[in-house]
């Protein structure tokens, strides 16, 4: 039987049919997203390279996946929208492949559609991973999560610094929990400036949001977003709170904390 193909905007919620399938997910290619793909039992995964970014965090999950027996590749940020698996399949091209994916014939420059067919032919060897170490922290009163999917109702009205990209799925998730301010990584913006498209979703929901430069902070690392991030985009509500392009994320968070009611 030919393995299934699963295409999703985000790997934070994967259907049961992911097990044994080739997964094309609009999430970045950092470790937490790779972990979620392996946890769901994907035969192989193709994520977005998120502009590669600081410390090559946007593709750091490829090495992790290799150690867990999962073939994994990443899509060049300029070729397809992050947060949009269907667009990645339609027009994306591969930028990186781990050795397991390369062994199946996946190579930089190849279309995602062709890479999928190569990965379908590869035996399923993904191992169920152990639970990752803590991925939620508090720094100077700010909630830091490695994925916005780790935020929740208790974060309403708080400042939340996320390791997620700032695309549509992240904006939609943050809007459900209504933080006072949401911070994301811009994933190099990429095709159609999809890396900050979620800021408009937050604006429409009456919520402030900013992205930080992919080269300033490690994507997939909420603490890095807060402590190292340099603001690259902001919606009107965030600007009204004092966000400015080129300013520090931590500086902005501290300014807002000083203005919070005692």
C-alpha cells in the first residue's frame, strides 16, 4: 500500500492518519516541531526552513529527527508561505535534507512534490521520542513558550513571547487566549511576507502583536524571542503600546510591565 500524504498548516495538531505518512507541515523546522511530527509517527516530514535564522535554528530539527530515525527536509523560505502546507506542496523547493532524507534522494532545489514521492518510497523507521524537556518558562514576568500552542487561557492579558513563527496559524492560536502582547519570530518573512501574517489576525481581534528578526533570535525558543529578539514588524495596537521596528523585545516587555496596574 502506498503511504499516505498528510498536508497541514501547522504540526501542532496532527490527525491520526499522520502515523506512517509523509507529512508536509507549515511549521518551522526547529526541534519542537520536529518532535511533534515524530511523536505523531510520521514516516518522514517536510517543514519550512523559516529563513534558517540565528544559529540555524530554523532547520535544527533535522539533526534531531535523524537521531530519532525520521527522514526530514526543509523548504526554502522564499519559495513558499510558512504556515501553509498546501502552498509548500504546490510551489516549495527543498533547501536542506538530513542524511536519512538525502539517502532517499531528496536534495536541495528539488520540488516538494518530488521530495514527497522519494520519501514515500523510504521504509518507515521513526522511533517514538521521549518527552522533550520543559518548553514553557517565565522570564521577568513574561510567559515564554517554545510554541504558541503551549499558551493557554491562564495567559489572557499577559505578555507571551513565543518561539513560533508569526504566520496565520500562530496568530489564530494566540487570538484564542488573548494575551496583552504576543511576540513571534518573523521566520525571515519569506514568500508573501507570510512570517508576520498573523499580526493582522491579532489586530482584527483587538490584540497587540510583534515579530522579531529571524537572525536576532532562535526560532522555536521563546526565551530567545524575548531576551535576544529585535522587533521587525508590529501591528497598530502594538505600536500604540510602544513597539518600534529595531527596538528590543525585552525592552518593550519591560516598558509594558512598568505600565501595568499594580
